[in-house]
């Protein structure tokens, strides 16, 4: 996988397997966010907590008000980024700087959810135990980090 520059635009080159995995992940997160849009913030799936963070850790009343005011907009923003990324991954699509920003937001959202599922912490050393039944998820998480970093470097 790599971005190739052609004048002012970039082409993302993915092998078929990587493309299929990214499309699957983006489709799953799209569906999760669509369900989250109509759910009460308190009814969100635990693995979505990083996409809809707590604003007031010590004050439940203020946090409930914050969530009431921002939940719909935050869900719509995440949904738009993921839908954009799905479109950007269509064969032959070229990326502009604005596209890269939207793509980075979507990849970050997927990585946040997967990181929550894996319970990633700052103490994790990046080494994957291949006997761990979640080893493939860890590899995907690492790949998404690399892809996000590569995208951000292009924006810098």
C-alpha cells in the first residue's frame, strides 16, 4: 500500500486483500455509527466510547447535558467521515488534501474502536503474541496506525 503523487492529486494503491479488509471495517463502523445516531448516549455499545467521549468525568449531570447537546452532531461527523472514506477507496479515485483529512478522520475512528475492543493502553509494547486469538486484530490495529500516520505525514 502506498500513496503515489500525480501532480496535485494522490492515488492510493492497495492490494485486493487490504482493500477488502478496509472496506469491511469501514462498513462495520458505518453501521455501528448509524445505530448510535438514534441511541441514547447511555445505550451506546462500550466499544464506541472513544468516539463519544465523556466530557465531565466528575459531574454526571453536566456530562449528560453535554452528550445531549453534542451526540447527534458527533455521530453525523463520524458517519460523514466514514462514508467519505468508503467513497475514496473506490478504484481509480484520486485524493486531494481535503480528501486526505476526511480519510484520516475515518481511519482514526476505526482505529479508536478497534483499540477499545483490544483494550489498548500506553503500556502495550507493540509486540503481538501470535498465539493470542486476537493477533489478527492487533495486526490490523497496527496497520491502521501506520496508514493513519502515512496519511498525516502527507498532510504535513
